[in-house]
């Protein structure tokens, strides 16, 4: 089976992209030099972005709120 080109689609959240390839779509982080797994929903991916920023000592950007 030939591999189709990956198509990227934006999101309403920062650093979140939707990828379409071989009749399959999934959500992934769009942060340079960061490789994480794919996520089935946009919300789960946005939470993963927030958790990544918290882990490096920055404020969350999307769903989670800083205290």
C-alpha cells in the first residue's frame, strides 16, 4: 500500500495539530523538539500540551488553569 502524504489541520488550541494520513486522523503536539504519542481527541491533546508546559515550569496555555 502506498503511503499518502500527511495533511495538517489547525486547532482552536495552541500547539495542537490534527494530522490526516492513510484514511486515519489523530491529534498531536506541535512543539519543536518534543515527540509525544498521538491522541484521539483535541481536548486530550490540549491537556497534554498544558501538562508539558507545567513540567518545564511554565504556565498552562489551553485548558488547565494556574493556581
